């Protein structure tokens, strides 16, 4: 059975990072809350990779969407995502996000349109409970990412299973708009 996903930095150190393309999912979770932010980036045709103290820089074009999970008690829920503090910032207004309100009143927001990153992008090194996974470009890559988000949103963000499935479908719809996969 082929490897479907691997920790990004482990794949880099094992020289098993797919240079022809893949999709990277990075998390930005909080220890004290179920508020979380994810960046999902598709890339292809890597010209070069640079490992620095900050992270891994890909010399490649990429498509990116953001996913925000806001718990019902989130204090800044009325602040536009592009105006939030650095650790909660996403370069979108509310009207640029698809919004799902779950049965437990958690709000899941997903970019309506992908952002194109030209020339290069950097994936920050994971710290604490955060992670970065690379999903290999296989025929079932979207199904693998959907299963990953269903499980992660249910266990980490405490979203009910039925709503985690809906949120994963919303994320996959965003990925289907990518020009790079």
C-alpha cells in the first residue's frame, strides 16, 4: 500500500518529499481553546527546497486555501479575519469565506477561492501541538484529505461527526478550485 501522507519535515529529511507535486496541510492550533486555523497548499514542479530555522521554503508556485474553526465562545468572532492578531490572521473578509455553523455552534470557515502563491512559499516549522503533513499525489488524494479533516475536526475541534463530514466536503470543494494539484 503506498504512503498517502507523511509529516512534511520527516519527508524532507528522508528525501521522500514529492517534488512533482502534492498537497500540504499545516495546522495552527491553540493549547487553551479549540480555535484552530489550517493552511492547505497544493504545489507542483519544485525547482528547489531550502530548509531554514523558520521552516521549509519551496521554490514553486502554489494554490492555498485557509480553514478557520471558531468555537462558540470565541471572543473576537465579529472581527474580520484579515484584521485579527497574527496567530489568528487569515487574508480574507467574511464574504470571501464559505461558512458552516455546526450543531454545537462551532463555526467552520473555508476560503471561497484559492490564493495563488507565485515563485515560492514557506511552510513554518511545526511547534507544540501543530503539524504539517504532505499528501502524496495519488488518485485518491482528495478522499485522503477529506478523511483526514473529518477525523481531525471531530477529535481536535470537537465538531460532531456529521458536521465534520460536511466541513470536510466544504474543504474539498475549495481544493477542487485549485489550478495546481
